[in-house]
């Protein structure tokens, strides 16, 4: 009936707010050869379809969009829907994010709730291919929870729920700090109201330099030392860029 199902209203708001932020990027334009976008861990591809439709049909841009996911069944369903809609410049690939190699460097990399270190893989892909912008809304960060160690914070770390929330914050702080060491200006924002999802944090990164931003290396080193952590993203970025 053309109405949003009540159970999907939260997702509807998430997608719309994500699109607002995507549309506000100064680099959203159509360069020669088209604007290339990759949606990492696209799942059922709500964001992939919406972004492609909005930029191409509403904004009138020449957009080439790729959605990638490790779930072959979902990719098959997304490809069938793409064919029914006739979106010839939208394609889906069955692949792990870390193993995906695009035919051409993407201008923008998206990731909406890719689980745990899959978000790191999406960010690393963007850094490796020098994407102009990376928009990543993380999900269920577990990696650093058991790494956190800070004697001054024992009163927090002894409580599981507080330790979990703190690990989320440290994880995203580390991601933002690493992006700054790779020349990206990165803001950590709430991209949608918490009433629509508790997973409402987004890393909004825009490439500004081929070198670390001022103070970025020192900030990241201090964060690592304070919590005694070794984030997966650092290893992924170093591996992908050879440095």
C-alpha cells in the first residue's frame, strides 16, 4: 500500500539520515567516468538501493554503485531485485570485504552496521583505495573488550556492562584516530536518534591529505598506550598500504 511497515520504521529513519549525511558531503559530485560508491557488508541492501536511487534519480548524478556481502543468498536476492528495477549501473558482488578488489578506485565507501571487525575491513578498503569519503556506522564491537587494561580504570572495567560500553567508545576513538593518521578528517557523530537504533554512532571521514593530520600520530600512540590495545584496523590498514 506504499506505507512503511511499523516494524521497519527504525530502519527507514536510519537510511534517510544516512542519505542526508551522504548528500551533505562536499565530494558528492559526478567526476568523469561517474561517481563510484561501494557499500561494504550490504546485507539486504536497503542502503545500497536507496543511495543509488537518490543520487541517480533524485540528484541526477552519474553513479556506479557496488554492494558487497559474504552472504551469497542475500547477494542473489539483491541482484534479482536490481534486474527487476533495471538499475544497470548497480551491481552486487559475493565477497568478503577484506578480499574484494574493485575494478576502479571508489570515491565513497559506505558501511551500515557491518558486524565487529567487518567495519574495520570496510574502513581499510576505503583507505587502501584512497576514497574521498568513508561513512561507517559500526555494529557490535567486541574486538577490544578483552584487551582493555588501565589500572586507573579498574572501578569501571570490573563491571561487564560498563566495560562493554567503554570498549565501544575506545574502539571508535581508535578508528577515528587511525583515520587521522592516514590523512582523513574524521568526526564521530550520532547519525540518527537513539529511538530508532541504539547503534547510532557514525564515523564520517573525508580525505584531506596523503600524510597524517597534525598531531594524529601522537594522539593515536597515546590512546594505544593508555589502554594497551592493538586494534585490528591498524593491522588491516598497514597491510593494505604497505606501511
